[in-house]
């Protein structure tokens, strides 16, 4: 199966993606050891051989003098690079790196690509593009299509979203070593074209942010840093490892708010803490320059910011949260960040050379067919669930009604038919008060004693209670006057059994009074004060005590057992 290859040769990382025949999406090719992107690092051996990618980055720890970084920034420079005493031009090293990527992908796919697209900054002129193209021909790559990086990012965006023809899209590409700002327009055939003059800053990118973090760490180390001997290979190796730690700290602050950078140098061992706010303060001036460059690109394309269909953020450094905040606030437009900004340009490059079939419309369509989209399966399942729930509720209601109807009606009588059994049943106990009926009116069963009866005195009978006996007797307030004057409380007489001159209290007990009963209470302070009982009455014992403050009364006449005559009240009460 044929495929097309797109390569994004960046200042710090390089990514590649393939687009196969008959497919709508691209696939990233893993170039690195454990990730798709590979470092754009070249190691030049003493014999002139070159090692690329992760292997070259590992050798930079031991032989940093033979490692070339950020070669993309040197393309177009007339002064060659001097590596181990050997001069090498920058575009030649870049072409060798691209050839290494093509060979690696061809080995993985089993064939050479049918087409090759290579991205470049939008600010490049014809001179730099011609130098790179001639160097690729020397490496055996005769056919290549150079695609501006903003246009490639727009191709990747249009693959997942609908961009109508003529729509303007702003591209903010902040990579590892360069920055590009451009406005692209969608063509009727599905392609993109640059609108106006792209704006770029060639010496601004992620490596500059890495250097700012590295300077922050050097300031934290203090005078000990200046005392290091950088001619010592051990010191140079430790400094290279510290630079890698600073790069990882910058990338980590895009997702976390705080990182710790270990500093392991000869004679220096410490940790430097850094928060996201400190990084934003370091990079804020550079980000402000990029926003102004994007404004200039809009003015060059004669497009207002509010007329942009979208603003795309590409490049690994665009993942810094401050970038999205500033761009969205300055342009008052929502921004779109790809899940993997480092590879979005490579995917767009592969899509830019994919065959596109466009059917131009030469005349108006006489008839329009309106296709109503079918409801999604999610809503269908929801409708079925609601219908099943309603049916279950109806079944439960019918079952409950049937159960209740059969319980309230006789067997054989249909639910809802007129029947005397549907009338309210008699639940009132018509038996006299104090004499319960033989059966419980609620259950229809004989009464059962749930609590065993307590002991009773022989011959005890309940007292007859009348409304008059339940009425409280009036008080004169003498007790309160005695308490205020400091007089002793009145003496209560001991209760006795039935005798002349006695009366019953509210509980049916007999209370001793004077021999000559009187309806009017005696004056306060006399020998026989009125009986005031504040404590609950206590049932009289068999042999009540005799009050020593008064003389013992004469023996009462014998009355029939169980009866006593109350002369003070004129009532007959039964006593035990």
C-alpha cells in the first residue's frame, strides 16, 4: 500500500507522519526511543560519520564538543560550523538528518514513500529554501515539496473540523527555536494559501525559555557557579545534565504548578524550587512580542481579529498556559491547542500532499435533498429505557390495586362493586366505661391481658369518681403568707380509716379532720389548720400513725364494713 510522508524538521525536535491510501487520518511514526518525536541533535564522529537523534543526545554528555544542536537556526548562514576541526555547512547537516528520517520510515514501512513534504518556517525566503532543496538533492532526495509550517498546521486542523472555503484561520506557531504567525485561507479545492505577509521571529522559541530557566538556576547557585572550572570535562558533563533538567522543568510547569530542579555539580549539591509564576514572569516579554507579530500578520492579510474562524496554537512551547491566556485575551477569540502540538505540523504536511478529489459545482442544483440525521444510538437507548420504566410502573400499579381490592372485599366480589362490606366497620367500643367488652372491636378477638395484674388488698374496691370530686378545692393563700412571715408550715394530719368527721380526698383516701366539721376553714394560726397536701397522696397503711400534736379522738362507732358517712360533703364514699 502506497503512502505519503510528512516531516517537520524543528529546531529542537523532529516528527514524521504518514498518510496511507484510502485512509482519512495520518499516523505518527515513532522516531525516538520512547516517543514519536526525536531530538534534532547530530553527533559528528572523529572519522566524519554522523549519529542522529537520541543516540546523539546521549553522546553529548561525554563529548559535548562534537554535538550540534539548533542547526535549523544556522541555515542560510555563510559561516560554516566547525566540528572537531572540520567545517560543515548547516543546510548540509539538515539534509543529512532528513535523509536519516526518510530511511528510518522506509525501513519500517517496507518501501519508499510516494511523496515527501518537508515543512519550513513561514518567514523563510527563497534563498534558504533553495539551499535546503539543493542539499536534499545531494542526499538522493530529488522530489520534495516544501510546505510552510502555518499551512501544514491549518491542514491538520481542517482534517478534524469543518472549515468552509474562504475562511481565514490564524496560526500561532511557537516552536523550539522559531516563531511564526500567519493567516491562511481555505481554497475551494480544499487547500490553504498564505494571506498577506507572514510574521516570524527566528531567534525566539523554547530554547530561549530553557536558557531563562538555566539562568534562574545559576542565580540560585550563586558564587559557587563562577568558581567552577569549565575546562574540566567532569564539570562540562555536569553542566549539560543540568541543562536537560532545566528543559524538563520548563515542560513540567506546563502541567504542574511547582517543580524541583536537582543541581549536581562538583562541589555543589542542592535543589532549586521553581513555580509556574516565576516561569511566566521570565517568558512574559517574549510572549508579548509574539502576540504583536500575530497582530501584524492580521493587518498584512487585511483581516480583523474578530473575523478569524479560529486561532491555532502549534509548536511545543505553545503548551505553556500563559500563551493561550494572552492570545485569547488580546485577540478576543477562542484558541485551539492540539493534543500533541509537536506533531500536528507533521500530520498536516502529510495531508497537504494527499490526493484530494473535488467535484466543482458548475450550475445550481435543481432539486435539494434534505437528509434528516437519524437519532444517535445514545438517545435511542434512553427512549427505550424510559418506555420500559413507564411500563414497569403501570404493571406495579395494577398489581397493587388488585391486591388491595381483594383484601377489602369478600372473595368472589369483584373490585369496585357495591357491597355492604365496603362500608366503614364499627370500631367504637359501646361497653360502659370501666367495663370493656368481651371482644376487641379492632381485631374481633377476645381481650388478652398482656400485663399480669398487681397485688390487691382484700376487699378493695375502686372509688366512685364524680365531676364534683374532681374539682379542685379553693385555696386562701395562707400558706404563702406563712412562708413570707417566717411561720412554721402547717402540720398535716395523718390519714385514718373511715370514722365520723373524716372526708375523702380526690384519690378516695380518708383524711382526719376536726371532731366538729365546718364548711369554713379555721383562721390561720389556730390549732387545727386546713389540710394542704402538696405531695401525692399515699395509700393508708393498715395501722396508721397517730398525730401526737392532738389528743386521740374517741373510738368511732361501728359502721358497716366498706362504708363511711361524710358529714362535710354529704356524700357517701366507699373506702377499703
